C-alpha cells in the first residue's frame, strides 16, 4: 500500500527576506514623491551620499556618522529609525564598537587597549578622517556656487552704503577747523568713529574634528578638518551657523563668551548651532 505524501507546508525560512534599510528608505522616499536631490537638500547631504545610503554602499560614507545619517533620513520620512539603525549595526559587524567610540570621543571602558587593537584603531581613524574630508568637500560643492552668487550680490549692496575710511576722507577734502563746538560738523564726527568689529567664534580642538561656519549672507567662511591641540578664530556677519563634527572634543566661545555645546549636540556627536 502506497503511503500518501503529506502536502508540504511553507516554513518561515521560505518567506522572502525583508528589504534592507537602504531599499526601505528609497521606497518610502519614492512613495512620498520626493527626488534624491530634494531629500539631500533637507538632510544637508550630497545627493551621492543619499544614493550611497539607499544602495547600502557603506564604504562610500563617513563611518562615524553612518548611524546619524540613517536615523535622520528615517525621521525625515516619518519612519521608525530603530529597526533601520539595528540592521545597520548588524551590517557593520565587529567594528561597530570601535566606530561608535570614535564618534563619541570616548574610550568606552576607561582602560588602555592592547597594542594590537591600538594599531588597528590608528589605521581605522586615518581612513575615517579621509572619508569625512571627502564627504565634507562633496557637500560644499553643491551649495558653494549658489551661496557665492548670493554673497556677491549682497556684498555689492553693502559696499555702496559703507562710509569711507577717515584717512581717505581727510586727504580728499580737509575740513576747516570749526569756529566753535556748536558749529562742529556731525559728518566729521561720524567719519572718525571707530568701526564695529565683526562677530568672532573661537574654537579649541582636543581631538580631530571638522567644522563648517556660514555667515548671514550664506557665505561659508570656514570649512575644514582641524587637528588636535589647534585653535581657530573665525570672524563673520551674524547670525553665524556652525556645524561641528566630534563636538564632544571641541570648546567654543562666541564674542568672548563660552558656549555649552552639549545642549545642541545630537546622537551622532554633531553639534548644530546658530549664534546671534
């Protein structure tokens, strides 16, 4: 008597795996009718970086800020970022702990690492610094042309209303001495008044960090990776918009007053602040 074979039941393993975090972000962006350029402008990223996130091309992105990129992208699309970041952590593998400690500026355990791990950390850190620099340059390239045009238009209008310096005015038309104080020329007093100094940001770096400072007219007055132990004094027209990577290792003063960066630093260890 032949045995009757029971029908094969579909198991959970036969089901199609869920799409990756990048494909889920891309699908939701397309569902909302947003282009890559539009979402890149909202996130202040280069379109190539958005494409790298959606394609899950992790080596093309700055590793210390990967979690922040994915988290901010998900929030912009009103998605729950937790499962997407968890999947990203699984993709990063054993190096996730090392990259997280670099992004927060800490050692993690407070004890010295073995020499073998220290050497690997130096190599990883060097690669990350290069990637951060390339990402920053790419982001600046898309915004630089528009901001330079706006800055040129506004600088022309400012130059028209700027009073001439006292030296040039005195050589062109020397003012006769007034007979009395009551007859003194108000214009002469105005021309000899000291000019107001520009607003100044003073930064001190305990570890390697990148900084971008944009003044009121949209012109970027400072954008570079800064080395540990160095300082930068940056002047510009307020309000000044400042973005600081690895903010936990940076001290900031504005017009001589210390500013606490903890309140404006996100989970990706990037501080964003507007100074008036």
